[in-house]
C-alpha cells in the first residue's frame, strides 16, 4: 500500500485515479478486518469525495492532500457521519458539524475513509476499553496496539490509510505510535484547535497525526495548526513552515536520568537510548543526564486532574441531553442513573467517580488544588531544563507492546503512561519516532520533547536522528 503522502502523489502523477487509490485502501481494510481498527468505514462518502478530487486534479485546482486517505479517531466530529467515542452511550449518534482539524484536511482535498476504534472516551492505554472490542497490533496480533488511539495507530501501521488523526491526553498518540513502529506527534497545547473533538480532559487534550514519515507529520501539522474562532484555547501564534529550520551545529540535549533508572524499564530500550547518546556525543553534541526528581508525581497528578475534568465533561452524557437512554428507566432521576450505569463502560465509570471524589467538598484542596500546584512545578522545571538545552530525550514507553488482556490491574495500566503524561501536564510538544526493534520482534519509540511551539525544532531533530 501507499505508506506516505509522496507515494500517493507519485501514483497520481503516473495517472492513477483517486477513486482507484481509495478502492485499494478499501480492499486492504477488508483484508485486515481481524485488527478491528475501524468502527465504521465511510465507503460511500469516501468514493464520492474521491470522484470530486479526481475532477479537481484534472482542472488543476486540487489541494495539497489530493488523494491522501485519512482515518479519524472515533472522537472527532465529521458532519453527517457517526461519532461515538467508542462508547455505548453515544452509539448511533451522528455529528451535526465537522471539527476544525478535520475540516482543514478536507479543505486540502483529503479523503476521510472511516472512524477508528479507540479506548472508550479516550480513557485507556491498550485500546481494550472500547465498546467495539479490542484493537490488535498489526505487528503481532497477540499484542495490544497501545491506547487510547490504538485504531489510528494500527490503521497507519497496517497500511489501511495513508495517515490518521488521534488525540493525546496523556500519551494516546505517542504510546500507540511506539507500540506499532510509526510516528506520533502531540503538538503544543493549543497548536491545533480542539473544536469538534469529544472532550476527555480539556486542559490536556490535543489532536495530532500518525504517519509513516516525519515529512508527512510536518505537512499535516502545517495544515491543521493555527488560530480558530471556534476554540478560545487555540493559539494565535503564527504557523511557521515546518521542516525548514536550521538546527545549530552543536546541539545541547538533556536526557532525563530518572527515566533510564525507573523500575521495570526494559534493558534493551535503555541500551538503545545509551547508543543514541553515544552517537550524538561522537558527532560533537553535548548530551547531559539531567535529574527530573518529580517523575513519581507525574502519573498521580495527571490522574487527579484528568479524572476531575472528565467528571465535568462527561456529565452531559446522561440519556436526556445526549446519548443512550435506558429502556427500563422511570422518572428523571432513574433515567440519569440507569442510562449512565448502562451506557458507560467500567473504566469510564471508574474515572468519573474518582474525578467526582477529588472535586467534592472537603477533598478539593487536598487533591485537585494540590495536583494543580504539582502541575505548575512540573512546567517550571521543564521550562528550566529547556532554557539550558535544545531538546529533552527520553523513551516513549518503558516496554514494548504487552499481551492483549495482559494487564488486569488498573494501576499497572496507568503506569504505562509514565513517560508520556509529562508533556500533557506541561503543554510542551512531543514526538515519538520509531528508532528501535526489540529482540522480541516488537518496535519501540524514542521521544523528543521541545520548547513550547517549537514543533519545527523537534521535527528537524527527529529527521537528524534518523539520518
């Protein structure tokens, strides 16, 4: 299949129609139904859109993404198409509008081929909490693809779409990218509008791309980034031309010492990190092990704050305003209780209850206020490191993909996010790039964190690391 945007463009230049490109992807999707990557394939609208793009190509008016086939995570709104956040409570809900990030891709003549399976309401690190069942990792179908954007990662890794969109609240783009051997970018908070993204935790969520090349990630970011009248948290910072920045001759790179020493860290991932450090030093760059003494606080602070925001954001899904309504309910109170009890899955209910608890009277200051203070400390420390260094380098995940059904304990599952939640708490951009293959045959990623709004820097540095 066509793994990059350049490969699609080559096919079009060689005379292949966009309709036949879409048909090739539809055949591939049918062949890999076993992965359970898609919750729905938009066959009819994708082929209709492909015909329109073919006409534009003939007329010479086609956009930058003409012929590029995109899958979108099942929490992104696309007008006239269903969106469910992979939850029973939103089953059969049809979107009334298109989210900004999706619209900007459509404006450049991308083809949206379907919605991709994810953990319910983006809550999970393995894509096993979905109402539509677990997604399988295309590299090894006995393993998880990571979460929550597991379907988005699996689809790109398996060649079921050229690129895809996911959302990253605590690593939901970077961790699946690491587990499936592709690129996953979480931009700076506010770089891409969240309008049309079903919220999990509003001060953490960020839309980003999954791709098979750095160049594709840069182009998608270029198209989606920028201010938006529909989202007051979208940044009005100007959008640079990505991948055109000259890196300094000699870089200064910080490696977080605690990440290499953390308990349960895979020895081969540590060895790969050390070999990258040696290579960089041999090229004359300054690489320093820097202490980040707050590593053990990132996951607890993240779960206090995100569950609090989820408790608030998900209150609208109640069987009255939106979503599934219990058939057995009588009266208003019972409608709320039964609809939510039957409509939400176990993990979502666990997080709503935890969030409601930390926001409750008598516990608000002990948990929520304290976690906000920790968030400020983490951001200040990260900014301090990045004032001395160009980039922070760390593993994306402590291990390669684990077995489907392999992690039963929710706490063990939450600890999967130990290296990724950092950038969501602080708002910095972070990119996972596939730089290693384990002796167990599974890929793993290395993560770059950059200064706020320096996606250009991390993309260029990633390209340099690849070379």
